[in-house]
């Protein structure tokens, strides 16, 4: 195994663990990321397979195919993080609204 393969393998494993542990609670998201991660894992370990797959898909080299798949993987992760952040923002807005309304009602009840 070449040094770069080991480095890429470790980074891919770390990314998968972080994603599964902290970011995705939806099965579809996990399956999509798992599928892309497995393809990247196989291509990193077996570069000739990546080269053959790239040739079949009309991409010049196997490393280019890995590069494109890695970018797709990252774009999906960024999209999922954005969606999660927007949901959290909506929840926080709703909570603040409810707290403000509750405080206003309490202040109105204490006035003579």
C-alpha cells in the first residue's frame, strides 16, 4: 500500500465516522454517503479499478474520477449541513417567539 493510499483511507474513515456520529439522522442520507464512501474506499485501495471505471465513464484517469466523486461527496455533506442548520434556525426562532409571547403574557397578568 502506498503512503497516499493509507492517508486517504484514514481520512475517509474519519469523515465517515464524523458524518455518521454527528450529522445524519436520516437513513437516505446515510445510505448515499455510505455508497459514495464505499466507492471511494474501493478506488483508493485498487487504483487500476478506478482507472477502468473512469475509462468506462469517459473520464481520462482514475484519479480524476476519484477527485470528482470526492467533490460530489463533499457537496452532499455541505448540502446536508446547510439543511440541518436551516432547520435548527427555524426551531430556535420558534422557541424565542414562544418565550417572548409567554413573558409578555406574564407581564400583562401582573399589571393592575
